[in-house]
């Protein structure tokens, strides 16, 4: 993993709770550098690739390198999955508090 506070379990959790189209939209959104999405994401890229593969590819790419889960959480909210964004945050915070 290259994001500093996400693990495979958390990425799998996100993957398991997205539809194929939502995951493609998320993958597209994660490659955008700006805080605000500068256009509507369509999710028309990366067909026939599993969601976990898309998330792992992002995590290991320049877009995920040295980032925190906040980027993933923000993009989940921006594609209309605020519920999943909040669950991811809770998972990460719970794991971090258990480590302490």
C-alpha cells in the first residue's frame, strides 16, 4: 500500500459496497488533482476491471502515493456515496485507535 493510513481490508470494504459503475466513477475521480471535481465523472473508463483492482491500482499510483484515506473519503462523498465515506472514516479511526 502506498497510502499511509489505508490497508487492504479497508479498500476491500469500499470495493464490496460499490456497484461496478460507482467504482469506475470513483476511479476516475481519484485521478483528479483538484479538491473540487472539475467535471462530472462518467465512469466510462476501465471497463471489465474489478473494483478492488481499480482501487489497488490507484493506491499504488502517483495519485495515491503518500495520500491519506481522506482523498478516498472525499471522492466517495463527491460521487454520491457519503454513507460509505462515513463508514470508511469510522473503520480507519477505529483501527488507528486500536493501534494506540
